[in-house]
C-alpha cells in the first residue's frame, strides 16, 4: 500500500512537471509558428455573445493542450515500464552471472531442473 501511495505522489508531481513543460516550453514556440496565436485560446464559436446572451463555444485549443500533456505522460510511462521490464528480465535469469538473482527465482529454476530430470528418468523407465 505504501508503494501505491508513493506512486500516486510521484505521479502527481510528474503531472505538474509535464503541465509546466507543455505550457511554458512547448506552447510558446508553437505560438510563434502560428503567428502568435495562443493555442489554449482557440475555440469554435457556436453563438456569439450579445447584450442579453453569453457566448457559446467549443474550446478545442485547451483539448489539444491536454492531449499533448497526455501524450508526453504516456510516452514517459511506456519508456519507464519498458526499462524496468528489461532490468527484471536480466535479474530473473538464473544463468546470467552478472546480475544477482533473487533466491526465489533460483529455487524455482532449480525446481524446474529437478522436474526435468525426474521426467527424463520416468521416460527412460517406461521404455524398459
């Protein structure tokens, strides 16, 4: 449960980092490319504001910004999980001498070897 709480806290902090990265680093150059149009202010107006009514619009610029945030977070999580899985495969390989293999993996590997030996003996006995 503590691992999950730590993951949530780190995820929240990482979300703030990505939001700042998108809003302060990626969007200003994109704004320059689009003639100083701020993407977050882009919207499709359905009904213009008049004296008695409010403007009704679809804010697609903010949606694009959130999708960029989501893409960066997704890519980062994918790369981290891929890296962790690569390390885990190395650590769980009992034949890899460079990495220290956990005891439970060593025991399971040894159990598998013993079962294979037992099956070979049973096969040889059944052929006689």
